[in-house]
């Protein structure tokens, strides 16, 4: 019921916003409507229903393989990295790219745990077992919009989880997202006020921006393209990243990125609210150790990790 209601709302909003699917459709409206913002609301008093699957040591800290209840149905698979000590520690959410899952970013999670953060990483809805086998996560149907909304809601529940944890200082929670995670972080920044700093790495304006630039949308049947755009454009991250303030933003992009054009990256950066820091690197989609070290130093200022303990 909720899924189809959400699809209907998004399609209606797409029509109202003038998202016709033409290349000249406006990407950034003056503001995000209350009706769109309500899509990302949920009952934060509901129990998280955390289930511990297993627990295992890595170096000097512990990793918990857990799941928690998604407000939109099913369970969210996650890893929780716990530093050694009593805390309170800063919290950090790290978001993977597309196609990918939580297992692909455990290395970065370990590095930030060394620096003294409780790190949470989750798997996006389209990469979960219950989503079923897919050739590619984006199906170019309105279900993509349902899963994008669910991801944001599940990340917000992740903030609830960190704030409820005895080791976490709830006033010092940050976010790091790479590639698709860097884009989706801009959407999260527009609706989640409890995260104090967002590092958005090699991101663009979202999947609409990405597939429009790549020409993939031109290969879709006209009716399918228009229906997909009506569902997706109202929740395109570039519409939301300007609402991040007062949380600071860090944008990191590569000048030779083979997946994110300089043009799209600059549009995304320009849409972000102040305060923001923009860093360009002479690299492709995979940035250099220098970029990672700067990111750690930037986060140290906002959430209090120890960036001197960064190890590549």
C-alpha cells in the first residue's frame, strides 16, 4: 500500500513540477515543497528492532554484523564498527556507490574506526537479497524512486541507531558518501538535520543527471522515459543539497573522472549551500590518498576524530 501510494505521489509531483522529461526541463526548483519533504518522514519512536547476526574482531576493534527494521518494510543489513575504549566517540555513516553494497566499503570504515569513530555502513535497498537478482540496480521504472526514498529513510534510521548507542556522542555524527553515495548524501543533507558535516565524494546531481549526461535516457521508449523522470526528478539530490546549511559540505571531485563530468560535478557543487569546501584532484573516479587524508582532516574539525591516525 505504502509503495504504490509513494509512486502515485511522486508521479503527481513530477507533473506539478513540470518534469516532462525533455532535456530542457528545470533541474533545480526554487525550493522543495512540503509534500516532497513528507516523503522522507517516518515514526522515529518506533523500535529499531536491532538483530545481531554475528560479531568479530578486526585489529583492535569489534565489528557487528546487524540488521534493523526499515520503516518502509524489510530489514536493513549493516555493519557497525566499534572502536576500543569507553567513548563517547563521534559517529560516522559511510554510503557505498552503485552498483555496490556495504561489503565494498569496509576498508574505509576500518580506517575511520582507527581514528576513533563508531562507523555505520548499510546496504541500499536495491542491493539487498530481498530485492531479487538484477542485471543493474536502476530499472528505469517508478520503483527506483521508491527505493531511493527508502534508502534516505533507512539512513535516517541509521542516525537514530547511532544516537541511541551508548558509545556515540549524538552531537558529533558525520557522513561520507562516494560516487552514488556522494550524490545521495546531498539528498540526505536536505532532510536530515542531526548530521553535522557531509563529505560528498565524486558525486553528481543524482541518477537523473547521471543517465541524462550519459545518453542512456535517449535509448528508452518515450513513455517509459517520461514516467521515470516524473517519478525521479522531484527527489533528485541536486534539488536538496542547497538545504544542507548549517551543516558544512565537502565536495571532492576528479578532473579526469570517467563517470562524472566536470560540468555535472560543478553544477552539483554550485547547488550546495554554504559553508562548503570544494577540492579538485588530477585523477579519475578513484581519488588519491591525498584526497582521503584531506577528507579525514576536514572531518576532524567537525566531529573530532583523530586524523593523525589515518593509514592508507
